[in-house]
C-alpha cells in the first residue's frame, strides 16, 4: 500500500484559495430535523406494506421472530454507524468514512457502489407510488408517475434543508397515522396470542399450515434487516447539523429505536389480527386482506392513499441524502474536473447542493423506465457489503486511533461489529444459495466493485491522487 492509500495519511492538504476551498453547506439543522428526514428515508410504512409481506411469505407467523432478530442486527449496526459518524460527520457518508479509516481505494469502491444503489433505489421506491394510487385511479402509467415524483421531489429538495425537514415531518406524521390505524385493527381484533407467534410459528406449505423451521425464519431475517435499513443515513446531513459530532450519533440511535417500533409492532398486529392465516398467506396483497377484513374497503382505500404519501415522502428524503452524496463526490473531484466542479455547486440562497439535486432527480426519473427486476438485482446485496465494510472500518478505526476524536463510543466493543459481521456473513451465504435472485445480485455487486476499482486506477493515472476534501479536521464542539 502506498502512502497515498494509507488511511492515516493527510487527506486534505489544500490551501484555502478560491479554487480549492471545500464548499460548505448551510449548517441549520437541529437533531430533530435530521431525525425527521432520516425516518422519512427509512419510511416505516412502506417497509410494513411492501417489504413485510415478503418476510411473512417466507417465514409465516415466524416473521415476528425474523423482525425481532433483525432488530438485534440493527442495534449492532446502529452502534457502528453512530461511532463512525461521530468521528466523521461528513456529507459523503459511508465512503467518506471508509476512505479515512481503510484507505482511498476501498473508499472509492464504496462510493461508486452506494451511488449506483441510491440512484436505482430512488426509482424502485418511486415506482411504488403508482401501485397504491391505482386503488383510486386505475390504469395509471407507473413509470410515468414515478418519474414525475422524482422530478417534483428534486424541485422541492433544492429548498432550504430546514424547509425540507418540516415538509418530510408532516408527511411522516401521515405515514405514522396509517401504521397506528393498522395496529389498532390488529390488536383490537386479535385472533391469536403473541405466545403462539413465539412458541408455534407456522408457515404455508403444500396447501396447509406447517411449523416454520429455523432456516425459513433465518432466511426471512435477511429481508427484515433491509426493512429497517436507513437509520444510518443521518450521517449525510452531518455538515448541515449543528454539533454534528454529538447529534448525528443521537439521530442514528433514535432513528433505529423508532424504526423498530414502527415496523415490529404493526407486523405483530397483522399476524395477530388476520382472521385466517391460510387466507393471509395466500392473499395477493396481505395487508389489503387484513385491512379490508377488519375495517372494510373504504378504510383500505384511505390507507392506500396514506402509503402513497409515505412513498412520495421517502423519495424526497432519499433524494435529499443522495444529492448530498453526489455533491460530496464532486467536491472530492471523483469525476473529470468540469463535472466535479458543477456537482459541488451550492445554491447561493438556500445553501443546498442544487446541481447535484437536479442531476440526482433527472437520473432517477430516467431509471424509472428500466426493468424493475434488474434494478432489484443490482441493488439487492449492496447493503450487505457496505455494512460489512463499516464493521471492519470501526474495528480498524479503534486499532489505528483514526476515530479517537469522535464524541461517541459504542458499548461492549468489539462485540457489536464482530456479531454484525457474523450475521452479514450468513446473509451473504443465504443469497449465494438462491440462484433466482441472491446469486445474480451478488454477481452484480461484485461487478460494480471491480469496475469502480478500475475507474479509480484510471482516474488516479489521469488526474493524480484522490484527495478527500471534507471538513474532517473540524474539532467536536464543546
């Protein structure tokens, strides 16, 4: 490893001139604003209505145990995110952290992987808007609606980040209200007990109900881990949050707690309240079956509109953090200089990365017309790789002292990252044994990493060393 790839080497040896002074975003968020945007990016209602049925299909009533186990993995990863983000609360997020703890090449590879994943996920989530609006407006062209949502979200995301924080907060309240209604329906009309979910989980098989085995519950846990994902995205607002060295860690930990409660409790309510488990497992739309059976078709229509609002909110929130990632890649000159200089432009009035926001919105809108299955394959296992690299990063940060200036230290170190790595290793194994989706997704992730490494070597040859230009030298506020 050369001195240029040494994590302990200086990363921003630039003089404060007009041409190389790192661009600063407006630091106007309090921890509440950061938390609201983060929770909107997690979008608990979308996870319950879109991802949870997949977990239930695999594990049956064992989905309760799957979500509970995934929450434990979430705690491990939240500790990892909180410690690393406390040391490096930078808008580049994971890649800015990895580049400073493991070296520039790993950082660059993570940067490209996350960038590709975020832009594609924006389209995948936006495509869900048409699905739920079809309840009221049949025949809507899904890709067109999704592209329009991406473009409208980009226009809103240019505004002051505080405005966006409150905007997402209002939509988040609507989303949470839909989940509260679902919980009330399930618990008031409970047809079984929590004890049954714990001691006798069952799954549909061969036209009947059979005990859910450990393998099915463990495999479904991998999907439940993805349902909770997003709490770590608070780090993308580290340069816009006051007292970020402390508040980003707080936002991450609170985001995890709220996310687990907002997803595990409604899933439990669905499993308890479903009038017939056989009908639940065979229903084309599990949540619609429960809501219609317990509350009627009108309530199902109203909640469907609420979920559409939640998805729009998620698109806005994820676009906000994706734009900051794109902005950071421009500031770090990851691309040819004219492109990088355009991407690091900051709006003179709102203090937001407006060019990066527009670019992110336009690309996501275009991707909405791609095959959704291809999008899911490309993004399916990227999160596992990123989580694994972050676990290694926090271990190495403690070893080298590169994270010693952070304000937060996780409890029980090094157990959380080690147990997190063990859980992630199982998820990779489960994906490798799935020839239909998991294995192609692993291959796609590996291909993105290889291509990003090749681009890094070419970029270094053409433009010289990659210099990370974030404000990591800023000391924590007293």
